[in-house]
């Protein structure tokens, strides 16, 4: 084994700002980063070149989205679509024990890894589902749906809006083109039932590059019959294409608007 191969499994040093994001659950976040640097890479969920950037580009980039979800007296449910390496789902579950994360991922080899990671971390606020988003329309409903670099916003909305409760919001982690993409998609999103949409940045005070989120909020529960007539997602092939190493397919801020996961 080469020296580089050995280094690939070494997790990066914990940045000081991680304590601000994770608080007393920092040790759990550090354990998650170590798992990503080890089996996350060996299982093909994270590229080996991403190891030095696991904190800033991946874990912290996802965890700061907790700012979009207000804390309440009762636990809130969040459905994370196309969970892949647990980003943002597991990062949010670690940062916010008051949230219950439903991780929806179509590829069994990925959900096997997710289930094992949840067990290793001892997380009790996570449930893993091996399914496409459409298959869960009649089983899961939540006020929040998250997705990171899954697809362009209209396609993502078609897959995920039926998972939302009335007044719920889709939080799509995007990149620098989020505002442009939203402007190009407002009419189509309105037809799908979106009554309010906008772009916001999170982690401004802790990240060099804040996380850009495109938020889509529905009014009443959408008519699922309209969505059922649409083309089903081709999750497996899209995920395989997205997983191919390409310099342009970064998942962090600024380029997260390129497809990476399909639900």
C-alpha cells in the first residue's frame, strides 16, 4: 500500500468553528468525519481527494442548514432525499438531536453503509429507507425535506413536494447559480404548488463560503395524482454518472447546483 493510500483514511483536523456548529455533540461529528474518511471512501461515497475538505465542504457545509429549521417544543421530522453519504441528513441529525431524520436513498449499497454508520454513531433520531422518493409519497410526510446537489430544482420539486405537509418547505442545498436557477424556474414551480421561494445563505459567520439554500414552500398539500403521471426518476444511473470523478462535480458551495444525487 502506498503512503498516499494510508493518508487517504486519515481524517482532517477539526477546525475551531466546528465547536460553534455542533456544540456538545462535537465528538460525535468528529467520529462521523472519521467514518467518512475511512469507509466513506472505501465504499465510493466520498472521493479520496475530498478527505482534506470533509469538514468545510461537506460536514459543516451541511450542518449549518440547521439554521433554516426553527427549534420548537416538539421534535420535528425532516426527510432527506438522496442521502448518499449522509449529507446533509446525518450531519443534521448530529447537530440537532431534536430533529428526526428520515434518510431516503435508492441504492442498497448506500443504505447499508448509512445503517451501519447510524449504528456506529449511536444515533436514535435517524431512520434509513431504501427507496426512491416517489415510493415514499404515501408513507412519509414532514414539514421539511432536504436534498443536496440532487438535480435541478423543478425536477427535484416533482420528486419531493408530495412528501411535504401543508406549509412545508423543500431546502435544496445549491451553489452559486441558485438565484439564477430559481428565476428560470419560478413559473414551473408555481404550477407544482410552490407558493413562496427564495435563496438564502447559512453559516455566514463560521464558513468561508456560506451554504446556499434554495427554499420552496408549498401552501396546501400538493395533489399527488398530478405527480404520479410524471416520469419516474432514474436514480441508479444518474447516481452512477454523478459519482464519476470529475473536477466540475464538486459538492460544496459554488458548484452544488450540478446533479450529484438522484432520489
